[in-house]
C-alpha cells in the first residue's frame, strides 16, 4: 500500500516511478536561467548596498597624493564582490516539479520531497534508487542551470557592468540584461511570472510588460 502511495507521488511529480527514467527531466531554458541570475544579483546588491562605507582607491608610491574616496555602494569593488560566486547561489535552489512555470526553480524543499521525508520519518521505506543522504543534493536540472548561468554571465559581463554604473536606478536587471539583450528576439515571457525568491522592493521601476 505504501509503495502505491509513493509511486503515485513520484508519477505526478516526475512522470515515472523509475529514477532511471529521464522523462521527468526538464532543463532550464535561457529565459529561466537569466531570470534567476538577475534575481540573485539584484538580491545580493540589495544586501551590499545597505552600507554607507566610503572606500579609498588609487595608489601612490610616496602616499603623499590623496587617494580617491568613493562610496562603496557606487564602487566597482561592490559589483565585483557581488558577482563573485553568484552562480553558486543556484545550488541553493531545488526543482519543484509540482509547478510548471519558472517558479519550479526555487529555494526551499519541494512539496514532493516534503511528503517523502515525512513518510521516512514515519518509518515508511522509500526507495528512490539513490541513498537517502543524497536526496537533498542538487539535482541534474540545478547543476545544469548553474553551468548555463556561468555562460550567460561570461557572455554579458560588460552589459551587467553598464547596467550597474549607468542604468540600475532606471530599469530592472531582468529587463535590461535578459529581455533587451540575452533574450533579444527570443521568448521572454518567463520574466513576468511571479517568483518566490524575487525581492519585490525592486519593483519601483516601471514594471509594465513591454511588447515581447
């Protein structure tokens, strides 16, 4: 009886009761990858922008010439520190296969695995074909998304830098980077789907959906 329950759960979420069956694997498309990158970078910039620290830049051999003073939150250093390891943040995500839009990639345990963990805690034997201690490791969809994130970051580093110094107060990163550049002439509909990890404070920009 328990096997039937577990099998039904897995069929609904994965399309199969077999862990070897790849039918349930749906990798992130470029829109989803760029959206998550934009969300993570803007969230990190929100955190690093809370300081009023002033930093000194420049170098002088005799230290007589005054160094330039600049607000940290407007500095290149802040951008570099915010970009450092940004795609690693994707490894904190899980695949929520009970969802069908871009929110299927989100932090927190999926409803499916909450149910399965609950069964294990009740003493039910659940066999997914992998050791229990590996259940919460990043899935193939997540590691694939991380790799794609690194590619988008490499291809559009100069665009991110331009947005940071010249446009971040005017337009959200997901529009500037994703819709207008990385996804130009491609489907960008996922950018306007609600996402649980998105900081709504950033919606002070004009967020009306542009013509796609």
